[in-house]
C-alpha cells in the first residue's frame, strides 16, 4: 500500500465525514417518503381456499349420509 493509496483513502473518508449529514438526511427523507406512500395505498392482497372433503368410497351409504359425513369431516 503506497502513499498515494493512503492519501486517497484519507481523502475519501474526509469527504464522507463532511457529507455524512447529507447521506443520513437523504436516507431518512427517502424512508419517510416511502412510508407515507405505502401507508396510503390500499391493501391489495387477497386469498381464497377451497377444501374438498370426500368420504371413502368403501362406504355404501345414502347421498344424505355422505353429505353429512363430509360436513362433519370438514368441521374437524
């Protein structure tokens, strides 16, 4: 690491130190604007699901009993 590299690093750090208020300020401003915009947007998520419960085919029952068994299985 030569003397030029050390001077460039010191120069870069000095610029960052002098402009730290600008970097922090811009970051905070962007955060506040992003929060304001997203908080005013309506939620756009939506979810649906379908649960199909079919009793085993081995059961030889009437249609009504099959529907009732499916309903009871869906509750559990």
